[in-house]
C-alpha cells in the first residue's frame, strides 16, 4: 500500500537494496497490484548496461540496407502504446538502472518523466516532432546497492524518482510461512546464522545495510535438501563474502567455517 501510494504520487520509483531482497519479484507485483490484474502486455522490462544508449531507449539512426534509417526505441514505442489507452495504467520496469549512463540514455526525457511535466510536449532532437510522456505510464527502476563498481545517480535524476529501500525479509510473515512449510531444523539454523552474519555486515564500516544477504538466496521451488543448502553456502554465499571482505581473509575464513558447519 505504501509503495502504491508513493508511485501514484511520484510516477517514478527506484527499488534499491542488496542482492537477493526480491526487487524484481516486487516490481512485477507492484505493477499487477496497481492494475488489479496480471496483464503483462502493459508491462515493458529492460535492463540497462554500460553500452545502452538514447538510440536504444528513444530513437536513433540504425544501418538499413546501404544507408541509415530512423528507428524508434523501446521507451518511445511503449509511450505511444500507453498514450493510445489513456484509461489503463502502463509500467516500464528498468533493471540495473544505475548500470547505464543515465543522462546519456534519458536525454531530454529527464524533464518529461517528471510528474509535473507529464503530458507536456517537447521537441525531440532526432525527428523534430513533439513528444510527451503520458500520465498513465509509471517507471519502476531497480538498483543494486552492493555493486561498488557503479557511481550513484546524479542529483538531477535522483530528484525525479522516489526511492524505496528493500531489506532482507527473513522476519516477514511470508518467509516464516515458507520456513514452516519446509520444516527443516538445519534450514532454520542456516537462516539464523545468515541473520547473525547480516548484523555483522550491517555494522561493518566498509559495507553497511546495503550489502546484507537477501532472503531470495534461500527461496526455491525445489526440495530443500542438505546438498541444496551446501550448494547455496559453497557457491553463492562464500564467494559473496570473499568479494565483500577481499582484504580481510581471517573474517572470510571464520564465516566460511561457520556456514559450512551449519550445513555439513
């Protein structure tokens, strides 16, 4: 309810959090809950990366035969689709939003996506035509707070988005019900150990809450077996800790031993 209220008011929101807190899971369900149905034709999903550009997002000249042709990008086409159905809500979901060069990708859209300028027309550089972002289109971005290789968003863009911090949901009613259904004492001990580990990560000056281990590492449709738990510890959690504490080998060794003891 809080997320829906924020998104309806601001039109643009970024779900930020550590790996495995369920950002993608939440983004889709946020869209569905506002629609009141699961209509994926009104959801567009893209993932930003270092080579993603305005030409991919909005429009640009692409090779065609012996020359070049003006091609419309995914956001331009989706805005047209939303504008043609003003009585319905549309959702544009951007994964890894902070991986792209935001100013380069959005261009003049920085103004047009702002709530107060929705429906306002601006002239586009490529085709010279006027364009507006419709009021019934919502943008949901996702940002991984544990990726140290990325710069934070610039202030011009930050002002146009609301930010919602997502944290590991080990104590949520849904995860407690999931644990009760599994009914495995070893799994419960593993979760308790990871919660202790998250306390250490959250209080680490070089890390913090944005690096905590998310609950989705432990969510599976498969049967929770000893081998499955060992696999999660050995090939997902321990490599993550090695990356987090690359300069603190003793800490990695201690926590690796603790996690392995729980699942052996």
